[in-house]
């Protein structure tokens, strides 16, 4: 803990608590990869990472999925300063390949309200995929707006604001290799 609180990546901030360390995350990625491999015995699998938060998790996860797959990314518009969603989410980057007939696996860093994912699932369903599932590194289990089940979950998240392993605070800390809450 003392070594971590002087981590030069943290801009002088101290870590309040390491929620999930590197070894714990690595073990869980291997388990999730195995579960995902078993869940897709056939068909085309397209792993869709939600940028930017999923970039490290996705990179680790796909290396544990032992079947053919393609990778693409989605960039969803944010809701700006509105605390309540005004309507459908917009895609700022949209995969160029057809989604029809494919198994889609959406990879997200953390499910909080679930609003973003619910809008994305609705939007992607219209492209007639064979299936849509969600894999989230972290889940706060307060997602009142997400009607679609989150089939693959890395960890139940504490209610603190978390950073690292892709998660940011004002774009800082994404490159921190563990998940922590800041003091
Ligand atoms: P939702 O649409 O409310 O589920 O918001 C999910 C998005 O909010 C995630 O993809 C993150 O970008 C962000 N987010 C939610 N909770 C946290 C957190 O604890 N740390 C960092 N980002 C978070
Ligand atoms: Mg974010």
C-alpha cells in the first residue's frame, strides 16, 4: 500500500484502496475468457469494445478466448451535462462490418446506471445480430436502466468511484494497471 500510494502514475494523488490488483484481474480475465469460449460453440463472434474505458480489459480478455473472433469498437455519444437521458444514444464511431447474423459481445469497463448499454443494445438489435451479450469488467448492481442481462461480469464493484485498468477520472489514470479508489 505504501509503495502504491507513491505510484508516479497518480499525479500526486494517494490511493485510498486497491479494489482489484493486477494478479486478481489477470486471473479473472482468464476465467471470463474460458466462459466466453464455452458460450460460443459456433457462429461468427464479433467482440465490440466500448471506447475508451474498455481498451485494456478487451486486450487482455480476447487473448483468453480460444475460438475465432473479430474485434471492433464503438464510440457512443455522451449525454453531456444532462443527468437524465434525453433519448437515444448516437454512435460517433460505428463498426463498418455488417452485424447481421453475428454473435455480438459488448465489452464495457463498468456498468453504473446501465443507461449507455441499454441504448446501445436497442440500437444494435435493429441490425439483426444472432445474439447480443454484455461482458463488463465491473458491475455496480444499481443498473436500473439496463433491461438486458449482463451475462459476463468480472467483479461486483464497490460504490466508490474507481480508476485504473481503463477507467478514468477526467481522462487521468486509465493506464494504471490495477483498479483503485482515490483518496
Ligand atoms: P452508465 O451508462 O451510467 O452505466 O455509465 C457507465 C459509464 O460511466 C462507464 O462506461 C464509465 O465510463 C463511467 N463510470 C461509471 N462509474 C465509474 C467509476 O466508478 N469510475 C470511472 N468511470 C465510471
Ligand atoms: Mg469514462
